[in-house]
């Protein structure tokens, strides 16, 4: 009986443990593993945002009213213009990264250097723009009054724009009228020890109420949407009643405790998700700078491969793609 084992025809076709499974190097595979795991993390964060958005669908701030500022154009409102500019810059940096990777495949050091430099500039502009947007969001614009139940009451008046009446916001600084009485912060001298109190608000609710009562044209707008998809504007008498009976705190800007634009959860998620993405972009810029100097020094030219540029390029494209989803969730939906 013949003891030889018949050949199956697959001996030379199975992977024998080389260093390029799926025709990718170990480094590129590890970068793909990281990207997949990070994509799941971002997916969880955005899913949480989606659930919160759905739960507070009638109270959520309107992006066109929140993100209206443009650097050097103080006092002018241009909804979403600067955010669109930031998005364009980041997408273009992804294009320059593609060109850098392609130049690396052709071993063209000069072009890799040039396109990597443009990618770094684009990333730095985006990070700087995001920092400016955070600062503007925190500082606030018009201010509002928070009620005992945590709702936000904003102020404005109806104006005629091209034959149509529109509600125009008014800043609390233009409403408040000083009233008699002192607002004093607690300290050790009046009974509170080892406790730090937050700074006093710019105005008291009584000062806002006095100013509201003195201006017949000013009305209160709530954070709730009406049947037309606009924030609900209260009648004059109801405006006065809400401030008088339910006004608790005057707020300006947004942080993790208060938010003049609407539910505090909106600010919490905004800071967390955009901050997490901004951290990724910052890391990407640092990596690009390191790779850029290695390119200038000829490190990859001596190795005979610009694969490291391709690896960091994968990360950069991922960061750009994530921003498309963040932009859609926060600014467009």
C-alpha cells in the first residue's frame, strides 16, 4: 500500500508567515487596526449625541443661530460660514497628503516636502480655528436667563426685514437696568470656609426684569420649537411673568454647567466630541511635522521607501473623514 500523501494543490498557496499579509506591511496593518478601533470609539460618541439630540428634539439649539461668528467681523452674523471654511481647509489638507504620498511612490523628495508642508499648514489652521471657535462659544454673544427648571429664556424684538417680521436677539447688556442692592460673593469673612464660589454673573435677574419692564418692544423667547420649527416667542405679559416668577440665574456663554444656547447637554457633547477630534488633529499635525523633518533630512530617501508618509497619511485621512461626520451631526442636522 502506497503511504505517500496525495498533494492537495494548496501547499504553495497558503501564507507561510511572511512579513506582508494581505500585501501590506506590519506597520500599515497596525495603523489600520488603530483606525478601525478609533472609528468605533467615534461612532459611540456620535451615537450618544444622536440619542441626546432625539431626546431633546424640541429644545436643541439651532446651529445657524449658534455658529454665526467670523474672525475680524465682530458684530456681524454669517451662519456656518467660518465652519464651512474650516471644513474646506481640512479637506484640502487631505488632498495635499494624497499628493505627498503619490510623490513618495515616485521617490520625488522635493514634492513630498512641499505637499507635506502644505498639509501641516492646513492642519494648523484648522486647530487654530477650532480653538477660536471654542473661545467664542464659551464667551457667548447675547446671554440669557436660566429658569428654576433649567430652561433658557432669551431676549429680542421683532424687526422688519424685507417686508417680513423677524425676531432679532438682544444682548442682556442692552436690557439690564441697575437696581438697588449689593451682590456679594461669599468668603471666609461671612461664613464659608474651604469653598470657592463661582464668579458673580454680570447682572442679576432683578436687573434683567427691570430692563424688560421698561422696554415695551422686548419679548422673551424660549428654547422650545413651535410648529414652524422656530423658537417660541412669548407674549409681552407672559415674558414678564416668566422672568419674574421663574428666573433663577443670568448666564452668558457656555461651559459644562450652563449654556445660554439651550440644554447644557449640548455644550457638554460639543466640548467633548469636537475636543476629542481636535486632539486627534493636533496629534496628526505633530506627526506630520516629525515626518516632514525626516523627509527634509533625507531619511526615507536613504531607506529607499516613503512608506512612513503613507502610514501617517492613512491617519490623516481618517481624521478628515471623522470631521465630515462631526460636521454633519453638529452643524447640519
